[in-house]
C-alpha cells in the first residue's frame, strides 16, 4: 500500500472558448489517482472541503480507487489553482490557498498512526512551502521515517515560496528523511542552479535517498540507485498539455516499485540498473499517455496495451 500526503484542489483549466473548466487536481491527489488506476492500493492524506467542489474531488478520488479513510474533512472552501498553458501546452499555475482547505493544516489533523507496511509519499508543492502545512508534514515525516519507506517529490512552485532560506533548509532536512527522491529539471534549477547533476545527486545520496530520479523533459530521465545509474532518452509524443505529467510519472514509478516488492529499504538496496531501467520506462509510459489528453488524466491499467510500448518525454 502507498499512502500519499499533500494537497488536493481544483484546477481551473482554459477551455476553447476563452473560459475555464474545473478539473480535480493537486500534485499529491493526481499521484494517488494515478496509483489507484494502475491497480496498486493507495490512500490520500489530505484536507477535503465539504463544498460542491470538494464533492467533485471526493468522487474523482473514490472512483479512481483512492481510499479516503485518512482524509480530513474541512469546513473551508476547496483550494483552487488557475492554470495557464503556453503554445506548447506547458502549464503555469496561480494558487488560492489562504482561507481554503489546504491553508488550514494543523499537526492535530495528522492520523495517530498509519497502516503498517505501507510506504509514504509526500508531494512537496504545498507541503514544503506553505505554513502551517509544512510544520504538520515535517512532524509526520520525522514520526514515520523509522517505520516505513518515505518517497518525496519536491515539485517546487517558486510562486509559493515566501522565505527562500527557510524552504531550502526544510528541503535539506526532508532529504535526510527520504528513501526515494524524484525531481524535475525545473526543481533542479531552483534547488541547485548551475551545479553539475552528478555532484548534486552524489550530495543527495549522502543525505539519505537510496534512489534519486531526475526527469528532464526532452532530455529524458536520469536515475541513480544504490547499484548504478540509468539514463533513458526521451521519445516524442503528441502533447495535449503537460498538466499532471510529472505526477503521472511519479505514480508509475511508485506502482512499478511496489509491484516488484521494492518499496522497502531492503528491496531498494537490491535495485540494479537493468531493473531500474524497466521501472523508469514504465513510469515514462504512464506520463506519455497523460500528456496526450487534456488535464491530469492518468491512464487505467487496462489502457496499457502491449501494442503501444512508447516511453514518454518525461
């Protein structure tokens, strides 16, 4: 089982007539949906509003096989993200958090315990940068690190970072509590600008992560594990937009690791480059399908037909 923690919100995505349409979103929620659709048991630890948009989110999550027993019910309205797309379908976001469900996190909202044996994944776009959510999730990570594998996607949103020094220090602390780290090229540019990739990855390994995965858009994906590194090229697909593509990759990565019984610390220690390449190719394929349709709409397991083995550009 994989528990996913972080924000759940509604994306307002541009339509074809100059307006916006509401779609379920939030990086951790997208990741949980992707995992659930791939047939891996998952639960979402998030704050969900009781309003109409909150009901849309709950329906979307539940019909994608995401368990909500750990979700907190909030009387505040659903958090919103306004999405803007450039000519290539690449998404940019503006967020409305204050006074909304994700703005009300407290340590008291954390469940007293998590299911034994489950891995914990944290999406960092809100949890890393937005107080008091950051304090709550740091408490969770410290509490759970001795008991389970921790996976982390910083998913840095510079627009949400109000105190650069504090967020960088928190990121470093969280890396020390992380077993599997996935970062994008954009994350890398914010975290370690102008530094060689090999040097940054080596430093992260020393801090904690056994597996570091770097998605690089058109340059493919690079991963460094305990027994060697893998560098897979990108393969072009017809992109509708990139909304949720990184989350879909994360879902595919976690589902593949779980499928192969690798989401334990002893399991991760056995990962060799050949096995890692198969896991990464699966994650790329999940992202590829997501890129070919609007919004964060990751595929279901039965869509993964053997006639279309192409990896994605992520």
